[in-house]
């Protein structure tokens, strides 16, 4: 059982790493669109290759590994009597998977050159995975001690601080 748990954690870490980095590449790719030629073409070709390798080589396989070993662990640990806190975690994982699929859609749109999100919009999109990560970890660690009200308040405060930090960063960048 511990081997299954270890493999699940490894795939979760690599999945989140892929999600964090792919959106960072989206930021750089979006900002490359604002460059002049030939720099623009060189950068975009580089980012397209990096996005493809990261998405299909790490992020997608890690998502599958997470689901496979997580399902196996779920079955081994709980069978059919799933605790209530786990339903909440699984709901967040489902939303994370939707986020993953939307990132895959962005990969395809960037490949076709049909997406026009700004670097700032991509920076905001990058923080969505952070919110999922923190939420899922707190749910798993606190389990039945989890307070819906405190959790929601904490998530809202954290999200607000994150948005404030992004806007502060944007102001600092525009001053340069």
C-alpha cells in the first residue's frame, strides 16, 4: 500500500509541476507575440516545441498516473465506504482535471496561433493551479477536522492576497 501511495504522490507532484510550468510557458509565449521579427518567430517556435514536450512528455502522463494510483489507493484504503472529506477532495480533483483539459486546449490553440490571451491573463490563469494545490492539501491533511466556513474564508483570503500580489507585480513591471 505504501508503494501505491508513494507513486500517487510522485505523479501528483509531477502533474502539478507540469501544470505550473506549462502555464508559465503560456505567459512567455503570449509575451513573445508582442516582439518584433525575427525575435518573435524564433521565440514562438521555441515555446511551441517546449510546450509540446512538456505537455505530452510530463503533464499528461502524470495526470494519468495520478488518477491510476489514486484510484487504486482509494479502493485499497476505503473500498465502498468513502469518508465525507474525500468527496470534497475528489470534487477539487475533478475541477483540477477540468483546468488540465483547458490547459490542453490552450496548448492546441497556441499551436494553431488562434489564442490571444495577454501575458497578464496567463499569469492569472497560472495561479488557479496554486489554489487547487493548497485546497487539496488542506482537505487531505485536515480530513474530518476541516471546517467548511474556515476553509472557504481562508481560500478567499488567500485568493485575494494572490490577486493583490499579481497586480502589484504588474505595476512594478510597467514602471520599468
